[in-house]
C-alpha cells in the first residue's frame, strides 16, 4: 500500500467532511479562537441533554510502516436540551479534541460561542462551557473535530496484522462494547439510542463494511483514498456501531426463505473452509425468524471472518466479526466437537440480534442468557443427530456449579459486559441455565408466548428483567402453569440477585417413608482459607422446584415440581417434609434432568442404595443426567468436606460400563482437577486411572478403552437413549449416527484420562501412532491428536519435537495449530519449554489466545511451573507492553500459576508479585482478590483433604506402595 503523508490527508479532511457529510455550515464571520483545554478534578454535573442523531466521518491511515494506525474525524450530533444548562459533557477516552468545536442553534442557525473547554482524565469526559444558556426543549447541532491512535488492544478501534500468501496485510475493526465508543469518537452516554450516518475515508486498495448497506462512494482529495458512505441506521446505542476496513474476499450467501441478504468476508485462502458455516447461516436465521415471529432486524448481514486476533466476536445486527477459529471448519483437520462449536457459535451470535434492546449495562446478562439458551434449539434444528443442546447444557451446568461455588461469586445481574472476561462468561452461562429452569416450570407454550410478547413490546420501549417477568407471570396465570403462591419475579430474582446456589440436604426417615429437605449455600471451601479465615456468614435462600423419583417409580420425564423449597426451609430445624416418598430399600433421586442449579447431599444410607444401583446389572434405570449429577455432586461434596472421598471414589467403580458421554464429561472434569492437585505429591504414583477400578473386568475394559475402543458395550451401553426436545419432554432416539458420535466421543475422553494418568498401554499407543505420522501423512484420528501429540512429546525425543514443529509450520487451520502448540509444551526438556515461552512472547505473530494456551500448558507441565513463573516475573515489563496493559489478559497468566499453588509460601510469592509489579493495571485490586481466593481454596483443599484422598485411594486399590503402607 502506498504510504500517505498525514498532513496532506489531514489538510483535505475538513473540506471533505463539510461538503460530503452535510455538517452545519459555519457562520461567515472569522474562525473563532478556541480556548486551551483545561484539566479539572472530578465534579458531578447534572446533565439531561439527549442525542437525536450522529453524523460521523472518519479518516483511517494505516500502512505497514505505521501498523498501529491513526484516525481523524468529525462528528455532528443533533441534540435536544431537557434541562437548561451552559455545559455539554461528552465521553472522550484518549482522543485529541479540536481544533473545531462549535454549537449551532437549529431554530436560528447561529453559533453559540464557547467559553471554555475542559476534561477529566480519569472519568474519560470532555466538557464544553458556553457563554449563553442552552434553552429547554431547543435542538442544537454540536460539531467536534477529533483525532486519535488506533487501539493497541482488541477493543475500541484497532488494527491487526496477518500474513496471507507470504504477504503481510492489515485489517481494522471496531469493538465498541461495552464502553469503548468514546475512544473512537466523542459521544453521549451509551444508554441513548439514536440513528447514525457513517462515512469512512480509506485507502483505495481497501474496502469498508458496516452495520448498514453502502449508500455511495465518492472521490477523496487524495487519489489514494476514497469515501464510503453508508445508509442511516435505525436507532441504536453507540456501542452497537460497527465497521471494518479490509482487503478480504466477498462471497454472497445462498438464498434464504427470509431476509436478510448475507455476505461473507474472509481471506481468499480460507474460502473452502467457510462452506459449512455459510450453509448453516441462512438455516439458523430462518429458525429464529420462525421462533420469534419477527423479521431479522436489518435488511442485510455482513459476516467478517478475521484472522485469530484475539477478538471474542463482535456481533450486532447487520454486522458480525468472527475469529477464524470459530467460523472455519475442515473435515480433514478439525475435531468433531469443533464442528459443533461452529454451529453453536453462529446460533448464539445470530440470536443476539433480536435482543439488541438489551445491550445496556443493566440488561446485558439478560440478552446473553436468553441468546445462549435459545441457540441450542437452533443447533438441534439444523443438526438433529447431535443431541447438542442437552449435552451443552449439562456441560454448562457442571462448569457453573464449579465456578459459582466460591465465596467471591457475584450475582448474575452484576454482569454488565465490562467485568473480567471469565466472570462475564460464567454469568452468561448461568443465565442460560436459569432460563432453562423457567422453561421447564412453565412449559413451551407459555415460555414462547411470553418471550414473543416481551420482544414485541421492547421494539417500542426500553426493556428490563422486571418487564420480562411480568410477561411470564401473565402467561403463567393464563395457563395455570405455576402454583398460585409462586410468583415469577421473586422466583427468578432469588437466583439472579444473589450469588451462588443452594446445597439441598435430603434426609430420609425410612420407617415413616418421609423425606426432610432444607437448603444452604454451597461453598467449595466452607471452612475458609488455610490460615483459618472463614467466608462471610450470610443467610441465602432460593425458590427451588423439587422434582424426584424412586426405584419403584422410575419416572424421569416429569419435570414439573412436586413441591417447592422456599426461604422457610433454610436450616435443619425448619425443613420441608415430604410424606409417602419411597419404600425403605428403594433409592431416591432429586433434581431430575438437572432442572435446578443446585447440588444434593443425601443421607448415608441413600448414597449406598444409589451406589448399589449403579454397580448392579441395570445402571441405566437411573437416567444419564442423574448419573452425571450423582458423580459430579459426590466428588465435589467430598472436596468440600461434606462427604468422604472413600464414598466418592466408590461411585467411580461402575464407570467401565458407562457409555454416556454426558456422564464421562462430568467425571473427567473432576478427575483431571484431582490429578493436577496431586501431580506433585507422593500419592500420584498410586492415583492412576486403572487403579481406581480394582475388579478384573474393570481393568480389562480400561485397557481396552486406552487402546482406542472405548468402554464396554455391556450394561450401561444402551443405544436407545432419552433426549429432551424444546418442550422439556422426553423422546426416544435410536439413531446410528448419534450412537457412533457418542462412542467416538467416549474414546476421546477415556484416552485423554488414561494418558494424563500415565497408563502404560495409552503411552505405548501414543508412541506407536506418532511414529507412523509425518508432515505429509497423518492417520491419527483428529479427535485423538491432542492427546497423542502431547503424550508422544512428553515421552519422546528432540527429533519428535522438531517433527511436530514442522507440522505446525505447514498447517493452515487455527484449531490444528493451537493443538500442536499445546502439545509442543508437553515436553519434559527445559530447553523446549524455554523455547515455547520465547516463541509465545517474542514476536512470532501468534494470536494472544494462543500465547495464553502455550503459557498455561507450560505451567501444567510438572517441570514447567517454576520455569513459567520465573519467566513471567523476569519479563513482566515487556509482557505488560505486549498485552498493552490489558488487565484480563495479564491476569489470565497469573491465574494459570495460581491454579497450581499448593502452599502458602507460593501464594505469598504470587501476592507480592501482583502488589509490586501489577499495581499499574486497571481493576487489578478486584482481580487480585479473586486470584488469591483461588489459591487459598487450593491450599485449604490440600490441608483438609489430602489425607482423606490418600486413605481412600489406598483402600480402594489395595496398593502396597510405600505411600500407602
């Protein structure tokens, strides 16, 4: 690209902005002399000035000699005054304002003169004081010139470089949510919704795309540049404005039954890998049009597929920017789960577009939660054999139960799009699960009608969760779907306005056939930190729908509550009592199909009855969702000291005959965590995957699984399985594709567990398959490559490491490249790990998400923890610059270290590092507290549970190792 002199471009900008964009014409008197901008301390100013329209013109200058880029522009804001004032305050974050700042009164077309200009740096605000008062009810046009530098993080308006066909290229993209619009142009508060008119000046070699279709292109004063103007948008918030300048290939989508007209923008070399996502896009849009009974909000939808630059995805009506890693799919190079990830990602992002009115901070979690829940139905519609929705919801449930068990957990409603990324994601996932619970309670007809009514009303007025609960309440009363004393508002707000979730204590009176139940908040570390500091003792309570079945009833499809646990039942002294529940020798299971977000602790006898049922000839008499929850609950209750690890590990003995991936995923998550905690302890030599199953049949099945054939096809391996449709009712499927996919998933999970716990047969398999692989021929199943690569590199030679690095350099698929990077970090040689760290942070042009994966993989490596820690501390100044002082990304590196901490001295060392070297990061105080809590929880677990684990493992395995004797 031709390098353009900035002063030449800038000199022509003002003229072109006025003539091309319709800005107000200044008075004919001489140009005003503007005062210098003062820096003032924070002072609260009451302002009620509302924007009616933005006219934004922006010139972008980027070239390979200045890849960061600069921009300059002018914005004209038509506004109305609701409280008389002499001051206008705008959001301005890092921009240089001027030289032109003027205000025109529309009724007289005369200028209101400026008295002074000022800014509050820490508040990111810019103030304009005028010599005369702004009149109540009057409309004005405020015109402001500004300039700035492109963001060095993937937020605001930023530039990213990439290599295409051995040629370095660049692309610019905006990511203005949740609060970055003021870093691109001066604007009012993000809560206001106004139309936008956008004009972009850019290199003639590039093209521009935004929310709206192109209106026209026009010549620029400089021959190397052109103007692209877009149609006026509907009313929208400032953070919904999106645009990009790029050199991508453009491809039209196949025709759809409904609007919008779709185009896809991607690197030419990635065209063949875009086919699957392109074919799905129209089907998913059609599904949501039918579901909501509303057309797509825009006439067109441009989908930009970016090189993996660390963007989490930009999605607003009319314009979506995807990272390549979640859009591209190759049958040859990508795993089966990655194909599902593409479909789920697209469905989630498209569903967002109907919730555009929920993007303000107070409602952010609401739109995200609804989108995440409804997206699963769309995926099931286009790929019905996957049973994706139920599997994804089960995986989300166990992930949320894990993360939300910490004392520092925050309410869902606190997620406003601006917090730490891991907390925001946790809140969105929890939100989707709460809508699943509500769906189960009210039924599909009430759920759908309530949602449609809410969405139609929100087209005309602002929306919030209170309005949504009102719609659900009215529809529920009409259909009599809820008990009369249960109100939707209090029910849902008991889950959204307080942190955490309940532990239900279920105690049976076997003689009277009664069950008593009370609730208490579950904490993974209820005893507090290892130093004795206990969590705050605050009373929490939830409205909990109770569903249960027994060995005699054996009914799993009924998800309507038998009774409710309310705030009257929060202690053993005031439980809820259910009568005539079960015979003394029958087991009882609560919370069918994971209907409520809670854990269940049974009395000792009921635990034993359940264990015997699983070990019996017909373990499938217990539904697979309940089998998964039983194992996840008992392992986590053991970690919290509620039950013993002997009981928890005894539940694992039936696993060789378990053929449901939902159950194995729940178990794998817990076993992998335990293995990481025990990795540096003496008991690790006994804590082996096969050693936890002492019977000869179990050992045989586990060896078979490690050799790639999966668990036994007996007993639990029932090909007829129950799935849940959109109504929450059950239907039976017997699909060979579904069975094949499940078996394939099981092989992958079991192989991973076996190799991670150093099972000899798995290691032999990995070395054999890896030795038969080269850059041109690779017959290792794609889903097993991550495990095979890592195991082979861990046990292999330098030549193996170099061979895998060659495969990385020849690969063009981001998913495969990421897999290889993590595997290269499995080496036990320090020279290889040092090389990986230098490669990650040393300008190898890797995506920042891959840098984190490399660092985390080195930390997880038994010989890599101290190496990674020393590297981070020694190079922290450069690493902060590398991440542009972005707190979330730097904190993620520290979090990887904290997850491995087992002693107070290690935690003190990390705490001192954060206090001394990270104190200049925005929001680090809150992040540090969260990270230190994670470390404290790990230390407390080792102090309180290590002996219990050793005893349980030794007793179950009958090991005669020195650690046991």
